[in-house]
């Protein structure tokens, strides 16, 4: 019997050769776009990579951290600026955009205009949203615009008769940071996903694609329940994005949630065992997420609401600002050249790993590497070239003998 393919979000398909050639030619195929959200989020996820550890109650950002202290949320010319910046990306080959915000994108005044602009330019578009601020009618509008939605859920969906119902309510509340009672928090997220299914976001598109995904963080309190959630999502033709937590931004307040690399390995193995038993294609157990590899640094950069360009959300290194320079020139940054050519620069055990040599993995999660090494006092260069300490295969992170014991 032919094995089933694991659901993937609808996007422009690329071979590994095309991905690596794109980096060598210094092209850009994908863009992460952060829209002009307010200075605080409507959720308070304890694992949030945005904001600052200075704020203990919820993720926030200080206005003076934006380019020249100009808050994009208040900038009347922001939409025109962002459209121009995205056009520069399109001119360089961008065909796929992921839209989120520093915080929840539904709070951005220009969110629909940006989505429509991307779709009018025939760009594959994914909206990352917690979903609680969209009405059913607005979700229908988003469906008709042809976008994908990646929303959030950290535990399986069960009814009140299930023995774990109250526990799942409590975990979902804790990992969302919402102030409502736990049952309301859990039921609202279940309703959102059921509404998205009713509208048709999870319909099969092509061979193994869907327009609905669920993002889940790996944390101490939900670790044992994630395999059941992934199994549930697979059968609903929903893309499951289960990702390792990084101690970055607001998340630095909550290191107690982070799991060990041995726990990550066992979690991924349990998910793989379920997939094989359910007749899905097998995959290699490795970070940063289950049933996938991250090649984003080879094809994408992050465009922040104030024009700053970063390699990715996990590497909070500013390469340049589009208020001052063209995107084409920013991509010539020497640090980005290192990030995109790790075959020449990478240190530690990844260097000799067959998965890395065979392009089955691009050094794990580069964001995890950057944040873990930065949190342990390493130089910026070391943060860019180290091996992923969250991977069970890695003992030596750097050539100087620094070990992966620094991860948890």
C-alpha cells in the first residue's frame, strides 16, 4: 500500500537544489512580513520570542526601539511604505509571503490591505494569527482571498467527557496567557479551528497540501500530549507545525517551560511512530520541528514593520533598513553571506553530519543556535556558525569545544 503524504501548507514548491542555488545567487524567494501592530499583544504567550524580558506580565515593545522612534501603528504613510518594500521583494523573485506582526496581526489597521496587495500580485500568502479577533464573516473573506492560515493550539481537541478535558483547558490557558477562564480559552480555540474547517481551509489542494495549519510549541506541560494532537491534525488534513521553544524575547522570563534535547528526540520519535502506524511517509527525527527541515535562511528574510531586515524571527540581527537602503543592497550584507553559506563556515558536530552534508538539514534551527549561544556569552560570529545544541546528534557546538550542555 502506498504511504500517505503528510499535509503541508500550500506554497510555491522548490527542490533542495533550487533552494541552495537561490542562496548562491543571492536571490530571495520568500518574505516574512510583520504588519503594523500595537505595542502590546492581545495574548501573553509565555514562550513569545517578541517583546522583552523586562516586561513580566505580557509581551510588549518600546516605541523607541523602532526605526527613528517612529511607531508603525501610528504612521499614516505605513501602508504605502510597506507596499513599496514588498514590491522590491517581488522584483527580486519573491513568490511567497508569511504575514504576522510583532504581535497579533489582526490588531494592525492595514492587515487586510496588505493581504489583498500580496494576493493581487499573485503571491502565495500565509497569515499567522491566534485567530481570536476574526469574525466568521472575516474568516470567510480571508478564505475567498485564497490565503493560508496558521493558527495556534497546544493540546489535542477533546470534549468535556474526556478525562483530560480540564487539564487541556488549563494548559491552553497557560500557554496563551489569556485572562479569561480556562474553559473559555480552550473552547474558543477549538471553535476557531472548527470554523476554519467548516469554511474549507483544510480541503485537499494538490497532492498533499492544505490551507490550514496549527502551530504548537514544545513545552514541559504539553509535551506528552503533542503526539495525539499531531495525529488528530494529520487526519483532518491540517498542517502541524510543532516547534522547539527558544529562550528569546519575552520567553526569557519562562525558562522552566523549555524541554531537554532528549525529550525533544523522544517526542519526535513518538510522532514518527504514530505517522508510520497511520501509513504516512517516514521522516528523519531532527530539530527544529517534526517531519521537516528549515531552509528558510537560504530563501527568505524577515521584513519588520519599521523597515528593518532580519535573517529570520529567531536571529534578531538587523541587516539593514529599507528606509535607508534597497532590499537588493541589504542582501549583500556580509553576515547574511555567512548565514547562507554554512557549508563553508559551520562549526561543531553539524559539520561532519551526513544529514548536513546531504542537504537533508541546514544545521537544525539557526534561531535556536543564535539565541542559545548569545544567552551564553558567545560572539556574534559564533552565534551564526554554531551547531544546533537542541539536536541529539550534537555534542560539540563550536570548534573550541563548547558543548551542547548549554541547551537546558
